[in-house]
C-alpha cells in the first residue's frame, strides 16, 4: 500500500519490466514490492507566513519564521517533524519607540497521509518573544493540511496550510492579553539523510 | 492598607547596606515594614553558603528595629520559583497587605527577562508580569544608572519609587566584594560586614572558595 499510493507522483526513468515508482528514499522500486529498508530520517527547513495573532504587532500579516526541521517521514504514510524556528521584527510602542523582538518557536508536527501525497497534520508550538520590554512565551496548537513534491531523488518540497490557535498570553507592548487564531502557510523542503 | 517592602535576594552574606537600605526605605515612607526574604538555592546563580547559614547570618545582623522582619517563607517554599511566583503567593496569603519589591538598580535591568525556572522547562517568562503587577522600590547600586522613571510609566508598569543618594541612600558594599576580601584575608573583618556575621563566617568556615 505504501508504494502504491506514492505512484501518483512518481518521476524519473526506471528500468525493468514491471511498473515502478521513484521513491523519495532514493531508488526506484517495483510497485507493490516492500520498502528497501532505509531510515526515513530527514533534515530540512521551512519558511512560514502568517496572518493573525502572534505575528508582528500582535496582529497582522508577516513573515513568521524561518525554521530548520528534522524528523522522520514516510511519504504516503505519516511523518513526525521537529522544528526550531526563529525570526525578528520591530515593535513600536505608544511613543513610537522601536524595539527589536527576537522570536523563537519550538514545534512538533505529526502528520498522516490520507490521499497519496496529501496529508493532514496537527501541531504544537512553544513560542517565545524576547525583547527589552519583557520576554514572553506562549503555546500554539494547530491543524492543517499539505502536500509535497519530489524534486530530487532524496529531496522534496512541502507546502502546508493550517490554522493555529494562539493561547492567551500578556503582551507587554500592547499592554493587554492576546489570544486568537492565525492562518499559517509554510513552504519547506526536506532531504533524506540516510 | 499596609505597605510592605520585600527585600529578597541571596544575602550571601548579608551586609550593612542591606540593613541601611531597609531603614532608609522606612524612613522615607516608602513602606511601613521591610520583610527580608532570603532565597533558597537558585538555578541561575551559584550560591556560596547554604540557605540555613545565610538565614542565620541575617538573624545576627538584625538590629532589633521592630519595622524589620526576617522570614524564611521563600526558603520554606523549597524550590526557587523566582520573585513573581513568590510575590503573587504572598499577595494571596496576605490580601490585606500591599507588597512592594525592594531591589537594586543592577537587578532592575534584568527584570523583563525573569522567568519561573520550574514552569514549562524554564520558558515561562514572568518578569514583565512582575513589572505590571508589583510596585517597585529601586535602590542605587554603584555603577548602575537610575531607572528611566518616565519610560517605566509609559510601559504601563506599576508604580516605581527611587531610593538614591538624593533620598539618603548610596550603596557601597556588595556581597561579592566581601567574599573576595575574605578569600584574600580571613583575619580581618571586611568593610560592610557586621562583626557578628564575620564571626559566624569564620566559625562555620564559610566562603573558602
């Protein structure tokens, strides 16, 4: 089943007489034959855009993060992904004084492939925003869906879109409690390192 | 409502400026009482004497002023949770008291980055909540500037009182310098140290390293 469902995004020339698919694990294998066991570990990164709570001035549209990732991915089946993202932006207070805010985001994503290369995922993030005005941290929970494209034998691109629930936290810049939701899109890549 | 200034810290060891700042604070009317609250062992700072020894030295340094109180509440708490958690617990325990944190200008700069080391693997920052929820009395420390009172107010933080040379206080002693003096020469009581505290240090062979 595993290789059957990945057949739809097969690419590259393969040899042999039986139908075959190109595996992101780096080799062409006959459809229906089992996985030639290799570790599904990957390293990667993503670039995220968000709109809503937790971006820039508390609310808005902007670059959320650049996030190196690592994890295990079995295309067509499931994945687990850890990420540590970081970014910085400037906040302005009531007196128009600029302050640099450095953010970091430790996340765990768990996904399951439902339709071939399409997957659904759930995520948890612990986000920190550090600045002179005060360090803060909060939790975010998310759900989303995504897809991926193989671009080289061991490399693929990912795109996922989701909604994140930003848990309540006090933001010293705007002097009020912040909570809400955010639409989030992440474009990433992963390279199998086996 | 009674105003109580909480003077927390390691008191490693207690010195004359600790007592002087407390009395000046009382004399200036910034509070009605000062509670000394030595901290338990800390995650962020290597302490040189045990909580019991630091508490014992504080007892020796106390002068009998009825407006000064020594409390082991924070030590009894066991784990070091940082000032915000401790002060909020105090507020809950003594709702009829308005607590103010009495702290040095050196410490003030770091407050926005304080956190609870035992919550969420140390990522639960609460310094900004302390600034918002707890009034501060900040005293002068050598080499550290007076806090920007206007900026503090603009940030929406709670009331800030300044205790500097103009109010009759100018801190000159530090526990670090006293420990260093003891390392260099244990035969002389370092400046700023009460003789009774010095005797305790020698008797219990403290601050050897």
